[in-house]
């Protein structure tokens, strides 16, 4: 599926600064930028304007690794179409996607959005911006790895009996393992929609191969795996081309669970 042309005037600055993508204070600088904004009071409770402020920081101050407007619009349209009740995000970063998708979920009639982020600092920045956007009651931030967050939320009964939608945007090698964990816990069933970011930059052939494999292929692969998923689940998967906020071409993988093979 071809993506509309990218507007280069809206591109973020480079992600890499002096050899770093994070750990250089840009997350705190973002928070200070937003909270010192001259229109802060008008922005309170407005998710769209908070995302616009984050975008403005990325374009004028320092690049950020958010999903951005282009790919974000694809996922928001999907949320409006599928109307999930519960959505799980793995990889919250500074809260941009949680604000964008949490708002879309709420407008589609959904109940709760869970954002799992490994870094306590990133999670704190995200929680502050989510609160500023007026989404405190709709979006919950959980600190931990993807697997830790899944298990914790499952044990609390927050994700079941079945996820409506899951968004993978964390440690790329963990996509497949964390999907298999969700499968083992019974969180994936007919109608569950999976969205995986960064399928070109940097790419994730293992994950793409898993969600595109037939049931027979997955059963064969599982024979040599220690951590198995539910190989009986059938998926229909497609790639959607879009752009990083930097303007680089990327793709997201959109996968629907069709149920269990008979």
C-alpha cells in the first residue's frame, strides 16, 4: 500500500546527536519545552495540541523517535475502524503514541489504554504529558519490559479476557517473544489486531515471518522452540508503507487474528 508523499517541511531534526539517540537530556528538555509553552493553559486537556507541541520540539529542538504524524494517522484510522475496548502498547517512550492512540481509543468508545515502558525516566515524562493531555483516566503507564508489563497487567486482570489491539514499538527482537507470551496467556483471539512499527527501519523479519506464517509452518517452527506461542492461531497480515517523522520511509505490519485453526 503506497503512502502519501511526505511533507519535508514537517520533518523532525536528526535522531542522532553526538552519537546518541537518548541519554542526553532531551526527554527532560521536552518536558520543560511543553510546560513553558506560551499557550500551556489552552493546551491542557487537549491531546491533539500536546502532540503538536511534541512535534514542534522534534522539528525545532532535537529529534525524537516517536511514531509521528504519518504512521500515527494510519493507526488512528485503524482504531476508529476496529473500535477496540482495550489496547496494549509496548514501548511508550515519551508518551506521544499513548496520547495520540489513547485519545483515538477513547473517541472510538474504548475503555483503557496501557502503555508499557522500560525506562522509569521515559515513563515519568510520558505520565506527565498524558496527564497534561487530560487522559489520566484513560491511559495507564506501566514501568517494565514488555514481558514484565504483559504479565503484571494479565495477573491484575486488566487485559482479559482478550486484547482488542496491541501496538509493538519497543525492543525489536522482543516483538515475537512478547507476542508468543500474549498467545500463551490467552490474550490473542479472533478479532485481536496487532500493529508492529519499524518494519523497515530497522526491520523485523522474524516478527513478519511469524505473523505471516501458516499454522502448519508455525507448528513446525515450534518444535525447536523453548518458549512456544499458540501455533493454532491463524493470522492475516499486511504491510502498510508510511514515514518516520524524520521523513525516512518505513512500514507498519497490521495483523488480524482470524481465530483458531480447526
